[in-house]
């Protein structure tokens, strides 16, 4: 088996969908080929990161109690035509389905960070940050020059992100790339603070937005804010104080260019 065949079979191998003979062939190749083994490890790490970052919400106790009570009343009203074991099995299945639906509806109607749509975006940005670090796709355009990074986005997205040079403040620009968040293409600007990388995601705002919001997911800090008709999110494993300093520098109005003499 060559590398091309092994990579084609990797997802099926990862999911345990290959027949035994084919599985052994892929395993043998992975043991012999360092590049394919590295690709498999990356897939494993990516899946683990996405699974760990997936939001899960439990329905409130009061809602769960009302659902159970309603199902018990319904079960008592049923005619005892079926054996008791089958009836309670059906009730249990109904209870599980209703609780899942209730939890989903409760999640969608929650407001603010820590739940609902905002929390989903928070999980997306953290997952995108982790993905950029381990999939060798940190930048599409690697440059410390803001005048190189900003024009690169022209024609690739339908807005013009602000790109600042913060090297003098200790946050040098690394580059930029396209990413996908909140069901749309967004700009991802990459900065650095010592050995810590910062992803700054930028996309157009639909409304006025809210003030700065800081939260932590999976050990990463993320700061959200809206300004100049744009949504911003800075995410990093950098400590909260320095990440807030970075966000403050991004929010500062750009200084007009000095006139040529």
C-alpha cells in the first residue's frame, strides 16, 4: 500500500469501517511511514479538540420534573393493552426524546455568553484557533507588514479588515488567512506575544453589538467586542490581562498617516 491509498482509507480506518484485511494493511503502512502516521495523529488530535469543545447543556431541573410528570400522567391514562415491560420501555424512549428536545430548545433560547448562539460562536472561534495551530494552516499570507497583509484580503472577502502594526507595543503581526465562522467567511489576523499566538477574527456586525466580553473555553481566553460595524474576537492561550491589553490596542482609533515632507 502506498501513501496515496493509505490517506484515502484514513477516515474509514479511523472510524473502524474497514474490513480486517484492509485494516491490517493500513496499520502496517502507518507503522512504516512517518508522514502518514503524522497525518493520522493530526486527525486524531483535531477530532478530540472538536469533540471536547462541543457545547453540551443540561435542561433545568424544573423542566425535567415537568416533563417526567407529564409522561407519567400520560402513561397512567393508556389502556393496559400491551405488556408492562413494553409500555415502560416506550415511555422511557419518549422521555429521553422529549428531554433531548427540551434541552435543545432551552439552549437555543438562552441569552448571553455561556449559552445560546453566542456560546456556539465562542466554541467555533476556540476550535478554529486550535485547528490553525495543529493543522499547519496558521496563515495564508505570512508577513509582518500590514501593507502586505491587508491588500491580500481584497477580492477574497466582502469587507476590508483593519490590520494594525503593533510590533512596537509587543504584539508583532505574523500574517493572515481566511477562516469560516458563524456560517460565513471571516478574516483571521495572526499576532504574537512572546511565544503565544493570537488569532484575531473579524467579520461584519449585523447590529450595534455589546461591550467587551471575556470568557474561557478549553483553557483558552477569548475576548469579543463590536466596533466600526465589525465583530472582533481575539483568542489565545495568553493570560487574560495581556489579551485585554491587545484588544485595547486593536480598538484604539488608527492614527492618520504623517504627511510626506
